[in-house]
C-alpha cells in the first residue's frame, strides 16, 4: 500500500527566519485598479515547514468539496531543494516587467484551487500571528486540537463560517450575478472574520453560550473590526486605493493626494466601505453589501434600544461602527498634523499614519479581551476593557487622545463604561479587597501556569473576591501576558479566568441570582446561569485587577427574561451551527 | 331574540402528525359546523391506507352534508393534505368538495391575486404581494430540491438523523397542488384574511364573532420589524436556484477547476478523511437549516383565529410561530387573549408556537381545582419533528408539562389506539 506523503520535501534544517512571504489577494478579487490589475499582495506569515495542504503547525487545509464530492489535490510545494521556503505563487520576474504577463499570472492564480488554499492559509496564519503579537503569547483555537481545519471550497453555498464542533472553517462558493463563480475563501475580510471567531472562541469560550444580544453581537463586531483594520498593514494596497497609481510609475516623485479625498466620509467610502466586496456585489440578491454597511451607521445614542438592533448582527454593527469611526477620527487627526504641498498631502505619510492608528487600535481591541469578564460580555464591559488595555500600556493619553476619542465615540453610539467598578475615565478599577487576601498558601511559581494552584488560591480567597460558592467554579485558563511597560521594561503578568456555573431550579433564582424569576416561570424550570471573572496578577503575583460578572447580579434579570421568552433557559449552544446560521442570515441581509 | 349557539362541541380527529378539527355550534334550530384544517404527514399507528378518506366521511356524516365554514390555516401538508382530490374522485378532498360549503377562509398569502378592493390586504404594493407569493412557491421548490438530494445520493454518507429530519420537513413543505386547487374552488365565498380584518362569519354562524389575529400583512410586519419583507422574499426566490445549481453541477459533472487533479470522496487518503466527512455533514446541515427556515416562514403565514361565542373564547392559531404572534401580541387585540377558554395548541406543541408571553396571558389556566379552567387541545405525534437534545422536540416536554399542570389537556397522542376523534364540549352562556 502506498503511504500518504506526509513529509515535506525539505531534507535540511529549516532556515532561521521567523517569517516567510506568501502571495494573497489583498481584499478580494473585486478590487480592480485602473490598469486592470488586481489587488494582490505579499504578506508575512510565521515561517514553518509546510506539507501539502498546505498543512502546518496551526492550520490544516483540506480542500474537500462536499457538493462535487471530490478533493482538489494539493500540488504546490512550499520549499525548494535546499529546504528554503518558497512561495509557489510568487509573481515570476516577467510579471514584474510586463503588464500583460502580470495580468495573465493573476488570472491563473484565481483559477488554481491550490492558490485559493494558500490564500486562506496565509490569512488565517496572519490573523493568528496578529493575535499572538498583541497578547505576547501563543493563542489556542476554541477546541482541544492544535490545527484549525480549513475547507476553502466546502460547498456550493453563499456562506462561510466557523464550527467549533468540527474544528474548522468552511468557505462556500456560489455563482455570482455576473455569472462568474465567487469564492468566499478569496475574500480577505471573510477569512479574517471567520478566523477571529475561532480565536475569540479560544480566548473566551463562554461567549458562544446563550446570553443577551450583546454577547452574540460582540463576536460579530470583533471579527469585523479585526478584518477591517488588518488591511491597513498593507500600505501599498491602501495607498493604491486612495490614489490609483502603480508604484513603479512614480520615478522618485512624492505621491500627493487632494484633501477632499481624506475627509471622514471619503475615507469611509474608499478605504473601508468601498473596498472590493465582490461577495457583496455578486451575491444573488445584492445583500452581501450589507456586510459592510456597519461603517456607515451614523452615531446615535438610541440605536441599541431600537428593536432592529436587538438582532445580533445589526447590534454588532453598532460596536463595529463605533470602533471604525473612532479609527477614522484618530487617523484624520494625524492627517491634520501632516504638512501639505500646495494644499495636497504626501500620500505615503497619510497611509503610514493610518497604518499606525490601525495597528494601535487593533492591538488594543485584541488585548482588551484579556480584561473582559469571561461570561455574559456586553458592550459596556468591552469598552472598559479596551480603555484599560490602553491605559496599561500608555498611561498618558494626552498626545493622541486614543482613550478620550474612543470613550467619546462609543458614547455617541450609546455605549458607556459600566457605572460600577470603573474609574471616571472608564478604565477598570484596580483590585481593592474588602478583606485581606491570603497569598501565603499559594506557590508563586505554580500560580503562573497551574490551573489547580489558581483554583486553590481562588477557593481560599473566595470571600475577598466576592465569590459566594454556590456555583461550580472552574478555572478556564492561566496565561502569561508579556509586554513592554510604559518605562520600556518588560512586564510579565498572569491572566487567569474562572467561570461559575449554577444549575438552578426556578425556585432558586431569586436566592442565588438576586433577581426576580421571570413572570410565568415555574419553580421547577431548569436554569443555567453563569458568573466568572478574570484575575490579572502582576509581576509579584499580587492581584492587580479582578474583573468579574458575579452570579448574583442585576444583569441576570435581563438575560433570564430573554432566554425564558425564547424557551432556552437550559439549552446548550449549538457548537456546529451557531455561526453557520448567523452568517447565512447575515449574507441574506 | 337573535339566534345564538347554546353549546360548542369540538371533534379533534386522530390524523397522526397533522391537524383536523370540526367545530360544532349547537343552535336551537340546527347544528352548524366549521372545519379547521384537514391534513397529515404522519398517519397514526396501524391506520388503514384510506384513513384520511375515513375521516372525511365521518366529517361529512357528522355535519349532515353541510359545512358553514372551512378554514385552511396555512398551506403545509399536515394542515391541508386532506383537501387533495383523487383522479378517480374518491379522495378525501373529493368527499369534502361534495359537501355544501358556505365560506372558505385562508390567509391573505393564498389570495390568487393582489386584491384591489377593500377586502384585499393592506399591502405595500401589488409587486410586494406578488413577490411574497413567488417566495412561497419557491419554498416548495427548495423543498423539492432538498428531497431530490436525498434521492440522488448527494447525502448518502450523512448521519441518518439528519436525513430523516430533512425528509420529514421537506415533505411537509412540498407543494400540494391538488389540495391548494381544491381549496380555491370550494365554498360559495372565499376570504383571504389578515390581522384585524373584519371576517363576517356571523352571517353563517350567527352569534359567533370572529377575530383575525394573524397573519400580519407585509406593511403591518414592517412596522414592528423595520426589515423589508421584499428582501426576505427575494432570498427565497433564489433559494431553489442555489440548490438546483448545486445539483446540476453534480449531475453534469461540471468541474469547478477544470483540469485540476482530484480525488473522489469515497477514496480519500487517511489524512483528509476525518475533515472531509465533517464537510459533508456540515453541508447536509446547511440544507436542513434552509429547509427548517422555510418551514418556519410557512408556519408564519398561519391564520390565528379567535372565536367569541356565548361568553366563551376559542383560539385556533394553526402553526403560527413567534414572528407571527409578535404582531398580535403587541396589538390592542392581545387583550382578548386573557379570556381564552379553549386553546388549540399551536404547531403540534412546538417550542416557538406557544410564546411564553401568550401562555402567561391566559387567565384561566390553573390547577384542576380552578373553576372555569382553560381547556387545551393538541394534535400531535411524538418522534416526528425536532430533537430533544436541542430542545426542539415536538411536542416540547416543558410545554407539555405546563399544559398538563395548568389546563385540561386533550391530546391526540394520548388517545386510545383506533379512536377516530376526541370530543370536547363547551357549554355556553354560563
């Protein structure tokens, strides 16, 4: 029997570099420049020894098509005979010189399923690397395995989603309005969006449990924000979208751009909402465009109260809109500080300033997850987490006013930090124990990595932490967080999350959760309620933050009332279809 | 003194998974009858082949050859299949057609044309109406394609449970042209009703006031949803195309990437097999969720009728689910629900058809000692629809418990085998 080839062709030790470059479609195949070329870009991804798929240490592409019931065989090779990494789809030399050759090469890539597989692999890895960079540690997927499976052509269906149960991402394809087949795996935003679901699920697994509309909406919003901000790390693409001129025609001139192209509305239209969106344009009923409507939502503090915005995707758009508007405001502010040449701006500087703001916000958005309670997340708590994440790294906000701008923009969309547990500027309060904390019985070294040790610490100090012990407590994670402190020194902290789960009968709701039982709920009704918190230990092993959603809390009333009305008080989340249904509904508009 | 019924008897027919209710209004001069739904998608155990014809004959005998009112709440097979005729003229629908029928009531979505006169639904535009009708037709098409995928082997490696559910819901949503056409011919007058319509059934059922709580019209729905229904319709127009496109691609052997080497699904190397299998299951669940979604849409076209007669209120909501109920529950008519004496349990006891806020409104529910206690009537068959582990089983266990504890429940699934119907009597004027 012929054994499957699992070893790569590399015979020598892998080269020392940390990254390699791979070709991707930068936005989607719908972005076409004036010279007819498409927005391809080479991106850096973590270097590794890839075997066919491509399959690496965190991603396994399995190009199986359930509609056609065939596997598109992976034929691309990712290293040369010397074991050096190669990009099998890099533009050949002649494509650099000749426009015709370039267009031909681009067209060939779009017809090659192995390139599609590479595109999905590279964007997933790039998104993973971005999370790991922001958090200063390895980030696990939302399931026990190490490799996220990716099906770039899973089925003929206008849908793409993450399934925890199947440990994978599924990308559909469909005939577009123009007759051409649309591949969702070629859309940068869709791949980055789905990858973010898988990553957020790994960081906060309880965010997929049934809860208030904010929780489901948060998953969508963060996925959108990551997808939208990621593109700014490709300056050549952003620059070209703002001013469509092939770089090679510059001849050393400074490219300039008119100020009217740099207003908040113009930037929204060009760089954020107007990009590509082949999926949107080609979707049979044109509703895919709704995917990007969020950024056009004008600030309105009543939005979240409107019935339309109770629906999770619409609700998520409000959070994404607040983030993107804050981004544009901050970018615009930096542009204002740039000099002009006869009234026009230096395009490269404009793009660079956008990249800086996007990079900072993206890091904040990801780091903020560490400061979010592990259950029943709401927009308000996320804002406090966002502000805290930034305040920890940049205590002085007076230069660029990131935090002030975010707080102000979020308020304009009706999102304010929680009224309790926060400083006046919205940053979480430092931990102030009501009774003394006992550190002496815990082993400092074990506390950095051992769930049982952290559990012991929590159990011993449950009084000081305000945990009433009625729920079952489980320590979800104990993770190191490494970053540069404001003084430039390396700061090592430990982030631990614990979750309290209470299985109750209706009769116990008031006693345990401190809220009234929803009208009509029988005393015998089974109810599952969650509490939990994140404890950040500083470099001395002392508690710096304890950010908790307690079991006994007024928020339980809203959650219970909603679940009771939906008949889902004790129904577990559907770990396969949770995002499948959500995303199809969204694409349907 | 005006003519009014003195008593109401409800015959709840054993049709397995389906609905068939004959309401008898007893008047001093003669009895008058209303038939509410007549369909089944899962015959009762040990039922004979001509079970539905047997039911039809019993209805004919019981109403003495005359039905004042026929109501078809919506076009699902488990509510209308009994109206289907046979080429040789002895189908259950032929027996019903042989009766003298005065009025036929259906939801506005079944109107043959966008009515231009005052009895037409208050729709946004004739185009919107046409669009909705096309969407309903497309839903049948989608079901047909989904069932064909079961037949052509596209889903043969998928777990049995998924295939069975797909088949069950798919069949319920297939177009039953014969029944639909028969319903279009039946009766002296036909009404296509919507929320708030003044339905003049009192002309043939004196002393009975009928309120139409649902379905809402497109415009009414828009006022609570702010979502354009036409967009939703358009999705359904295209849904069958997507499935048929997928099937055609398979049937014609059209390659997505011509010339690229492939490996067939049944001969995959070990490293691909686990996930490839997952992709197949996920695809099948996609089709299933599409079919589930259209099933729900169709349920939400259900008529919700409330009869007020001799101081009693009888509620017949067909299979209306939460989206249909939502409009009724926030309307002034919702107040009328407090006084309901008899409730036909919506959608065979499913999770979403008896919203908690509806159940909470029934003031007459309570323990068996309660005077004038609520009566509930359910026609259902366990093990046909939904999954217990997902909390979607029909009838839903938690609802069943509430019905048993807080009302006088009559359910066909508890009836002795072989019994053709259950009889429930309400005395009036008390």
